[in-house]
C-alpha cells in the first residue's frame, strides 16, 4: 500500500471509531443512533473502496511485473545505502579508516580504496584474512562503494553466513527470507507486486556479499560452497569472505573468482592510525610502543597489533590509559594474551563509567558487572545456536519452545478472560456466570495463542483476500449479524463497524509502506508495537460503545468499563501473531531470572554506542567474533589454560 493510501486508511479508521462513539451520546438531539451508525458504516466502506488497491490495480494480484521489480530494486539500493552508511558512521569508519593492503593470488597488490575497482574488473571475489584482519569491514565498504556508484543492475546484499544452514535451506531461499526479514516493505504488493523478494533473487537483481564462511561448522563449509557455486554460476556477481585456513580446508573453489588476501599491518600503518585517533598527549604516550614495533617487527606485540581489530581496540582501550603496559612480557607473553586483555578492557571500560557513557551519548550508566553478565548470556546463547547475529525476534529461542508457548498463552488468556469476566460481572443480571464466561473466553484466547506461538513466516494474501473493502466488509458484517441477533440492531452495527475498522487497520499497518526506511532493530520492532496498540485502542472503543448500547448508557461507568475490558481483550487478540509479543514474553521471563535487563533494547543500543556491539540490518552483532567468543567462554584466558594444563 502506498504511503498516501496507508495514511488515508489510518485516518479513516480513527475517524470512524471516534464518530461511532460520539454518535451514541447525541441521541438527546434527535439523531437516531441506528441511522447514524448505518450511515457511518456505509461511508466507511465507501472510503475503503476508494482506497482499496485491489480494486484499482488488479494486476497486483499476480506476480510482480518488470516495472514493479525495477521500482523495488531501486528502492532497495537506496535503503541499503542509507543503512550501511549509517552503520559506517556509527563505527567511526568515516573519520579514521585504516588503509588495508591486500594481495591477489594472481594479479597486482591493492589497497582498501581500490576494492571497488577490483570488483568491477571481475565481479566474483573471495576475500581472505586472519581473525580481525578487516574482512567484514572490507565487505561493508565494498557494499557501500558499489551502492555509491549504483546506476542500475544487481544490488549487493551483505549477509553473515552464520545465519544460514546449507543442509536445511537453499541459499536463494535463505536470501529471500532475509530480504523479507530486513525489508518487510517488499511485501507491499501495490508498489512492488506479489513475491517481489522472491523474484529479486530469482532474477538475479540482487547478489550476495557473503561474510564469514569460517563461521559455518566445518562439516557444512564444502556443501555451502558447492551450493553457492550452483546458485550463482559463471560470471554472476558474488563476494565471499573467510579465514584462509578454513577456506582451504573446505576444498571447493569459487568458480571464476579472484582470491585476495588481506595483509597484516606494518608498524607505520599502526603508528599512523593511533596518532590520528589520539590527542597530542595520548599520542606521546604511544611513542614507546612505536619504537618497540620498529625494533621488533616480528615480535609478539607487532603480531598482536597486526590486525585492524586489535589496533582499533588498542586505540579505544588506551585512549585515556597507559599503553606502555603492553610492553610487560610477564603479563602479556603472547598475541593471545594481548588480544584477550584488549577485549576484556573494551567490555569493562564501556560500562560503569559516567564520562564514557556521556561521551558515547548512552542513555544511562549501566553497572559493569551486570552488563558483562548480560552480554555473556547473549554471547553464550548465540554460540549455542551457532550464529553471529542477534535478532530481537530470536530471543524467544533462549526460552524453551513449549515453556514459551505456555507462558504466552497463560498471560494472554488471563488478560482476555479477565476483561470479559469484568464486563460480564457488572453488565448482566446473572453476575455468577461472569467467571464461567471469562474462563471460556480466556481458554479460547489461550488456545489461539498456543497455535500462534509457532514461528511462522507470513504469506501474501491471494485473490479477493487482498481486497481491503471485501475482507473488512465480510468480517464486519458477520460479526454485526451475530451481535445484532443477540443484543439488537444498534449493538450489531457498533460491533460490525468496529471489526471492519480493526481489519482495515490491520491491512493499513501491515502494508509495510515503502522501501524508504533503513532497516534497524528499533524500526522493525516499532512496526509491531504500532499494530498492537492501534488494534487494542480500536477494539476498546468498540467494546465501550457496545457496552453502552447493550447495557444502557445511563448505567454509571458502563461505557468506561467497556473501554477498559475492550482494551484488554483487544490487546490479547492483537498480539497473537506478532513477533513483539513473543519477544516480550521471553524478555520478561529472562529478566525475572536476572539473565537480561528489563530495558533490553535500550541496553543493546547503548552497547552499540559504546562499541561492544554493531548493527547489521535489523539485527545486532558483537563488534567482532573475538568479543563474542571471549564473553561466551570460548576463549578462556591464557592463565586459565596454564592452570588446567598443570
């Protein structure tokens, strides 16, 4: 649905709900409420008919046309460009960027600023590098560089390979799923047609930039490369990053690809970067380190600081400290000890310090011990699932599926059942039946919640079920007839109109708008929240109006009681199929157990500002796999290893 139609539908829904409620209180002025509600219902359906994309663009009921896909491709390129440019700025790469050197197995050596030119010479590339060598940064900068110069053609789509299981999912199916997850506006059939995401992948309008072959389990790497080769054969664009050893062990070359390897930083590159990011006083404290690197270019410290990750960590950790401690061979006997020290210092220094939080513009000062424990829990869960991405919707996987379903079902059943019982207790002549009525309603909601607890991918509507006016009219009429037969024409009109408004809202809020908003965790969650509270408020108005009509507007507090009861039941029905609800259940349960903070999304965003996390589309990642592994306990300290060996 276009932005204009989306806003018009939302405005019409709000006006219909307000006018329906207002019309019930003007009966003293000679206005027949049944006539008022009938005219309002017909006017609302006429508005929906005027705005219904299905009635005006029947071709949208079929597959996306070339025109649709051209629009989707261009919009996707703009959205990805904004997304990765914002992440580049968040990581500080726009101000100070290390000049990475790479060598091709066949061809001339190059620099980081020439990676786009190298790709244009041959659009199939494998980038190899040791841990922390800058593979992910190179992939991101290549993506930004290509999008900077985008004038049509395939769009680079950067994806972490750790989120793919080649034994369970074809690579193109995985890419399609990720497109819809990160950019739900691709489901907008009015603008982009049906199955736009599927066809973008099928027609090669997007190409994969696959980051981290080494993050796949060893037994899956060969199969993954084989499937990638078959899905993207010949000269079709493709980028892959990996550690050299893991790529060689897979034993499957990427057909037709240039293989380049990122080179270690030399002492001049290290010194140049650290001087650039430091003030004069801090730069002076680095001079003993620079002299040591020049005197021992093959020593343990030179080896440890040979990667962009380690140099960035050193600049952050020792920005206000004393870097000469790194010269202590007793504390730091090897590269591993230095890396572990820098990672630990990054995490410990990011939290618990008011000045650091203020400089990073974090929302608050998080306690150091608790923040470390929370991050360690998340890192451990990600390690258990074998992923490098933290999508907020995947937090549910940290709670057992059956346990999560029961918790969510009990909570929603209690909310919905209490709302119905509360209303029935005061509205009927037989209040003793209220508990039974509430129990029945609660059980119905709980069963629906159990059914909805499975993680299902939404499917596009087909045929007449795309029609805004038909679906709203049919469901509203059906509900209105039932309530009209039970409680009279006015009650039927109110409930029928309310259901029609709720369905229209669902269409309007689920239309996803246009591909103009860069994907982010906050944005994807906001969409679900808007749907929840808007649907809840509409059903609250419907129940309030119905309670006033059915049980008498003169009865004190009945309309307010109906509003409150409707809000509870509306909430229970609105959240059933939304990822936000199941995330919320998991978040509250884990917070009660002390595993995570209550303000989880705020904490994750602050951890990103403080440099511990970064953002990849709609998900978070740890700044590097070394940080995640260290927090997850996959990299115990050298001292621990020595004690265990002894």
